[in-house]
C-alpha cells in the first residue's frame, strides 16, 4: 500500500482565503461600528462616563486594525492520513490436534 492509497482526513485543511478575508472584514467593521457608537456617546454623555467613551473611540481603531491584520497562522503541514482503529476480531474454534475418535 503506497502513500496515495491511504485515505486523508480533510479536517487539517485551512479555510479558504476568501473565508479568512471575509471573517477579518467582519471583525473590522464590527469594531468600527462600536467605535462610532463610542464617539457618539462621548459627545452626548457627560462626566466620567464621557472619558470612558472617548478612550474607546481612540483605542478601538488600533485594536480593529490589529485584528484585521491577524491572519490565520495555523501551519498546514499537509493532510493527516486517516488511521483506522484496530479492533480485536472474534476468532473461530481451534481445530482439534489430537487423535480422532
């Protein structure tokens, strides 16, 4: 049995590049949406809560860019060969080795 005859488990395959980009875009847009809300709330609110929203509006763009640039770093070492479990088999009766009656 050569290497090509072994079945391959496809769970080791990385997601498609388009799926990875779409996921990163979604995270970025979500972060920018939260930043916009923080910016609006910083204008509307007063007191210490205002500074919390200002900090969120200032810090979130950095976090959003870092998350958007974080690609999928899982190393693909190639497909993992499937190894079937070796289960014990039932053995039949053993042949008689003595004299027959």
